[in-house]
């Protein structure tokens, strides 16, 4: 029945039948617990560099975001159920204004440091701030970064890459918004536009990178560093929940709803959540009904790539950050036993949530950032959601549960675009 509704472009809540209560190590994952711990340490060590590069945008706490308690009236479908719901405000992350600041900044800074060490610019134990030294900047100016994007990852890589001195080329798919292209060009990045979808742009970028030995390709499909950069957000969330008196454990489970494009950002965060909270956390990906690429991959199996085109969908959505037709197979395999499920949402609903959150709370989110907002209500009141809770063995504990909706972008959106969303008009 789920597959029929997916093909018809209807919203669904799919529960992953292969979700495991615990995920044993040594299952062929591309990264492990030690990688995660090192990434968390590295992310903290990068903050002085980011503060120095972007002193007007980055505060003393570094590139981090608030955790906002949401009034239950802002969360659709809760009915009379008890629920504590938070919004993780990555829509307001400094500099890049989206969750992509985490993975993009992490990979570019780590690559820049490793390249300088390999070139003999400084020693391997040099702090990340050494990247600001004239000799390092002169060397990085001879190097090129290349990335494919629907918008937010390109912005992240472009802004940090240019700040460090790299030349940056961004291949952008047909779904990328014009204002994001303009912002990249203003930063000095070169934008290569494609009339095709995101996956085609990725393949074009990979071919471009393969012709240049001085180029580093930020590969959204396969990059372990991107994945780890996103995972390093989890200690930040844990500290915020602890401060709010919401320590997660068997009597207080955590449900997290993560907008999903190709999968790197939500996959990295879900991985990190499982490392810190184990079986007490339950992660759901949220996707547009026209581009549920992770859901179609998981429905199709894990032996080969599967596309939304295989399900008769076109991948076109107003949620440009999620306009991806084929998920990362690497991430899908890592989520096979970790992901609780996937929910899909219509453009109309996401745009409605944009307006609801703006009118009632003054929030300024992209449509893609609202994709998970209906998650708590659907989990707690729909037959599929209630069956999921029963399957997880969650009974009375659901009254103490914490639900976190991860907002992924929006603060940099030009006013004319945002006002068009509020009016439900379409602009490029």
C-alpha cells in the first residue's frame, strides 16, 4: 500500500521493517565510533578559525544553533496527545544559514589543513588557525574546490572555500534558486548552471574534478567527511536537552525528524544520535512527495541505486534543498538498521507550515526546513505511527518523550522570495 501511495504522490509514513534495537559494530560501515569521536573534537577545534574568518557572523559559541521549544499549536496533528516538541534552529546557523554549514565547513577546513600538511606548509599538529597564515593562503589560492548542489551545500562550500582562499566552482542543478547563485557569485565563486537534475549535476562535477589534480571534489554522495561534519552536531543537541532538563533515556525517548535530500546531513546526524543515545533515539527522515529519494531507495533495496523516476515521480518540488532524485547508497546502507522510518510531505503542506511558523512565531524557514513538522502528530495519532510505537515497545513512556524537528535553512532567503512563499506563489 505504501508503494502505491508513493507512486501516486500521496503523503505517507513508512516504518522501516529492518530497524534494529541495537546496531552492532563491524557491519561494513564507512565510518566507526572512533571517527565520530574524532569529528566531534575536530569540530570544536575549528571554531576559533571560523570565528576569525567570519567575525561579524560567528559568536563566541561558534557555528551553533538554538533549540527552541515549540508551542503545541504550531505543531499540526497533535490533537489532545501530550508532546514536548523542539525546533533545532539550523535555519539560523551563522554564515551559511543552513545545516550545510556543518558538513561543508567541516570537510573544507579538514581538507585545507591536510593539503597544507602534505605540502609542507605546516606540521600535522598545527591548529586549524594556521590556515590563516600568508603562506597557507598563498598555497590554497593555487587549489580548487568543486561541488554540486541544489543550493545550500554550494553556499556552504563556496563561502568557506573563498574565505580560505580557494578557487571554487559550484555545479548547480535546475532546482537551485537564482538568489543562491547570485550570493555565490558575489563571494567570488564560479557557478556552472545545469538544466538537468541534481544527480546529473553531481556526475558532471565529478567528471570536471577528475580532470584537475589540484581540485578537491566535495562529493555529497560518498563523502565521509561531510557525513562526519553533520554528525558532530549531536553533542550540541545533547547539551541543550540536558540543560532543558530533558535527559534522554529509557523513560524519556527521543524522536528526531530530519529533512532529507541526498541523505548526507540527516544520515550523519542520525548516526551521531545513535552513537550517543543508542536505542533511546528514533530517527525519521522527511521528504517531499515528488522527491522521496531515500524512501524509494530503501523500498527498492540496497544492492543498487534506485531513483524516484523508477516510481513514476519527477523530483520537482518547491523544497529545493530536498529536490534530489537519487539518494546516497552509502547513507542508505548505513541507515538500513538505524532509521525508524520516512515520512513524505506535499509542497502545499510545507508552504503552509512556512506561513504558520512565520505568522505565529516570527520564524523564517525554507519549505524544506518544515518537512518534518508534521512528524510528531503523525507518529502519535496515525495508525502507522501508533503501530510503530507499539513495535518499538513504547507505551507510557510516550508521554515523557521529546520530539525534535530539525530546521535546515531559511535565514538568508531574500524577502521577495519569502513573501512569495507566504502568498503561495512560485518564483525562481
